C-alpha cells in the first residue's frame, strides 16, 4: 500500500504531519511526500520544512492521497500539474482525502463536483464555485 501526501510551498504543517504520523505506522504502508519538485518545501510559518521525496510523475498509483491545507493552496487552484496529477491518480485510489483548505484543491480539480465537502470556515463558500456542496461539518465522507 502506498500513501502520497502532497507538499507545496506554504502548506500548514499539522495538515501534512498529522496524517503522516498516523498513516506511516500502518503495517505495510509506504508513506511518501510528493511535490511538483523534490526537495524541501516550507510551511506557512516559514519555520518548518518537509522534504518531497518524489515528484508527481514518480507516484503514479498511490492507494491513498492526502492534500493538506495552507495558504499556499491558492497557487494550486489553476489547472496545471497538480490538478492533472490529482485527476489521474484519483481514478485508482482507494481514498482521496484532504485536510482543511486542501479540499479547495480537490474541488478545483473537479473531484468534489456534486459532493458534500467542508473546509476552513473562511474558505467554505469557495467550494461551491467549483461544484461542491459546502457543509459546515468538522469532517465529511462522501465517496472515497
């Protein structure tokens, strides 16, 4: 089993490190940080860097994808390599998930169209502009 956690400049550290701490401990699971480029990427506080060990093109069939939130997500909203990668890997993932404003990235990729989704309360209504149904809930399961 492989879990891919997307990293990008100005991600929120807890949104990436929290899922990592849980998912990397699953027996038989390989958890990899993936980004548009390999190397260190810095969190939104500019105090912590995590290393993207693999490029998007290197991770073609993860079982689980996690998209963390953070103010840097705004740079991922336009169609581009991250959006294309998410649409491609989502076809075969068992779970495609996000934390906080990471849901906006999934919505912009078209993966939440017609689905219930949540986000940070300041960003919640942005989900609707991408075809998702915003809900004020702490977490949402709608599909995989």
